[in-house]
C-alpha cells in the first residue's frame, strides 16, 4: 500500500511540476528514492521476521512517521494547492486506522501537527513576506480538526475490530471445546456400546449380543447360506476351582480361557460368555470336521495355558457340545441340541467334545 501510494504521489508531483503548481526546485527523485529505500528495508524486516522483535511487528507507526516527514517536506515546495496536498496527511492516518489504538493514533496526530507547525514556523522565519497568516492558520486548524476526527473514528474502528477479534477468539475457543466435547462423547458412546455388548470380566461378547448375531446368521443361512455351527463350552469342575483356590483364581481361569479363545478361534467365529463358566461359540464358516478341529485345539491349548500360567495344580479342562445348522433351526433349537451334546460330553468323562 505504501509503495503504491508513493507511486501515485510521485506521478502527481511530476505532473504538477510541469503544470507549474509545484516548485521546480523540489528534489523529487531524492525524496522518493529515499522513501522507496526505507520501505524496502521495512518490507524485508517484516518478511525476515526481524520486526517480530519489536512491539509493533507490522512497523505501522514507523511507516507512518516516514510518510509524514516526506509529505511535510513536499508541502514546503507547494504553493496554490497546499490545502489539497494536506489531504495526504489523512491518507496516512487511514493507513493506521486498522492497526493502531486510539492512543497511538493520537500520537500520530500530534506528530503531524508538530511537523506541519514546524514547517509553518520555518517558512515564516525564512520568508515571512510571502506568508499569509489567515491562510496558514486556517490550514492548521483544518488539519487539527481533521486529525481529531481521525483519532475518534480510528479509535472506534480499532476498538470495534478488537471486539470482533475477541469474539472470533471466543468462537474459536468454543468451537475447540465443542469439538473436544464431541470427541469425548464419541469415545464415551463407543465405551457404552462396548459395555452393552461385552462381558466385564472376560471382555468377550455377552449373551444378549450373541443371540442377536445368532438370529442374524440363522436368517442368512435360511436364505441359502450354510456352514453354521453352534458350540456350548463348559469349564470342567469350575466350582471346585473356586472352592479350593478362591474366586480370584477362578476369575483368572475365566480370563485365561477368553485369551486362549481369542487366539485360537478364527476371525469369523463369534464367542460369548453364556453365563458363569459357560461359553457359546458361533461358527459361520466351515464343515463339522473343521469346526471340531478348532474346538479340539482350543481345548488342548486352554489346559496347557492354565497349567503354565496360573497353577499346575488346577488341572483346568473344558467340555464342549457342537450342533450343526438344520433347515428348520431357530436360535433356541440349535442351542438346545448343542447343550444336549455338552451333557453327553460331561457324562462321557469331561475334557472332550461331543457332536449333536
């Protein structure tokens, strides 16, 4: 803005010299080369970050003071259009409206008033015969009144801008708080959803969620799918473990089973805690033979893990009953057949798998 403004003023003065409204003795090139040089230094100070070391990083007050001195110097070489040229002072004040508060605007106004007063006094002192007191005093009064208006309006605009900036900051803070609250609610919602479908102790799905999944899979199987199996698993002599070793050890056994099951079952398999020491598994893929192999591996690995990681004296084992899907099956019928197969496995001596 400053460089553009100086270019316009330079062009106006150059034309004014040729029209005879400026003193041809004005050092036009020297003035504007100096101005462009100073503004180049200001520009590179801002771009390089050096200006961040001062309170006014935009160097607005510095730029305004340089321009005020230059305009005052130019006014010395004007005659008939001095009143019009004084409007450039107001252009300079406009430059500071959005960057300076009311106190700084007042200081700039005082600086302009003093600069113009020094110019008048200098001209009266050097060539008093050519000066007309009424004109000089009138120009000075108009300048002071105009500057007073700029101080008031500029301060108002600056304060308004500050309020808008503060409101923007408040809105940004509120937006951040709302975003954080939304994220917290999302996390809480996910945790609640987890609680709604998970068993607290083992982290496996709960019975309600499992039955919903089973109902969905049976409906899919009825539309032309297949390969659905349900297995009921019971930890053998679990009451004896609690009575002999305590409920804390019993909880460790339940969690150990859950860990082994998550490791040994396939990604497509769904396991849930059915109640107490009883678990239920939904197999959505594979034939009966492959599902039996998965359950046998689970049975073997569970016994090894309990002996190795908890207590060799526990001797924890499991029994399982497996039922394959039939065309007329409902959730309760396939679960009942798996349950009957589980009782057969227990009656046969436990630590084994029976197929319905």
